[in-house]
């Protein structure tokens, strides 16, 4: 390197130059990586151009065939188009291993792919390193851009004293519009976790007239404490048009129940039937569960009025001698 940081000399040597070190020896049969090849090209800078100062033409090793030249380390690379495709596949939850199979299928075999599987893993690692430590700021900037595109977009960030994100709420214009029409009964669930950031993903969903589940707001929360749920429900209520829903369905989390009572006191709160039914095996015991679960389940799903349910439930509980079970 020159004083001003310019490259003054460059040497290009054969991949099999030099001698093999003893530490490179392995028990596996493999080709020699070093064969003492002297072939090289040396260029030096003279003013604004490079000129060849030395050129050794002959190789003492067998050269790679044109069909295999793309497998040389100097030729292995993931193209811009391939990187873009891997990003799209990753966004669709296609694993790296499956992505390699897709590239293999496109070109008719792994030997025709212009990179090795490890190159794809390395490229993903480098992409993560680029955004490491900046991903929260990038998310904030993304939300700001979305809000500039559409004023109906709403978001809120909360950070701790170390400037780390603790709470994040978002709701786009489509979510708010869906709530206006289908927000009378909503479902709130926090059973989704992220492995990397240790944040809880908390979506709120509704049901539309096509029996689909429109997305009507979500948050990332640092914990499942009452204060976090109160914060979320408060931000969500401010963003949604038309006031609070008539009913919210959640799991049986005590902190969530307390938050609903504090922030949405006039709303009906019901527990998710899936969470209730999943506890039958725990609350009844193995023998009672085996004998009476089907009857209890049919009573829950097939009763069309409160009176019908109460009568059938009392009959099943009485006949099965489970009247002393407080949970039932």
C-alpha cells in the first residue's frame, strides 16, 4: 500500500502454490490442496495504471475443466438476483436448506449451482451482521415511512433507560378499517414468542363475514405483566375507531384478566374454549377423563342455548359423580 492508501502491487498466484503443511494432513482421501505450483501474475502501479512486472505461465498441476470452474473458491459467489430471491424465500419462512434445493432444481443439479451451501449460510450471516444493533432503529424508520405514505398508520414505541425497545404497538389503515366493521368480538393471544429478541408477539384478531380472521393490531411486549397489557390495551383503544369492542376472548392469564378489568371495564371478557378444553385431562384425572371427556365436549359444542347447556352439564356432572370437582 502507498502512503495515500493506494494499492501499489498485486500478486495473483495459483490456488495450489506452496507446499502442504503437516497440519493439513487428514485421514480422509482428498485431493492435494498444495502442489508447489509456480504460476503467477504480478502487477505494479506506475502512475495511474498497472503494468505486468512478472508472469509465470506454466502450471505443474491439472487444471479444472470449464464445467467445474464455477466450483473454485475464487469463482464461488451468490449473485445479486439470488440474494434477492433468498430474502423473499426467507420472508415466506422457507428454510435455507430448502432454498438450496430450489436453486438446485432451477439449474438441474447441485453441481451446476454457482455457489456452495455454506456460501448461502455465510451470506445470511453477513446480512445479519449488517443490521446487528441497528434493527430497532430500522424498524422505527420503517414505521415512520409507512405513516408518511398513509396517515392512517399508527405506531408507538417505548424504550428503557438503556435505549432498548420494551414495547412496540402498530396498526395500519386496513387493520383500523377492519376493526370498524368486525371489531365487536376480538381475540387476544400472547402465545407467540421470538427466539432472538425475547419479546412477546401479541396480535389482536377478529372474524369477518367470510369467516376469515382480519388482523386488527399487534404489539411486541417485553413481559406478560399487567402493566404491559394495560399499556397495550390503552394504545390499541386510542388507535381504533368507534370505542372498545363488546367482547374480548383471551387465555386464562391472571395479568391479562386484571388488565382487561382496569382498562376495558365495560367489556365482556371470556376465556378461549381451546384453553379450557385442553385442561380437561389435567383437571379430571386419567380415568374420569377417558370416560366422560366426549360427553362434556359434546355438551360444550352442541348446546345452542344457555338453558340447554346448564341442564346437560348438570346431568353429565351428576351421573359421572364429579359434582365435587370445583373446576367443573
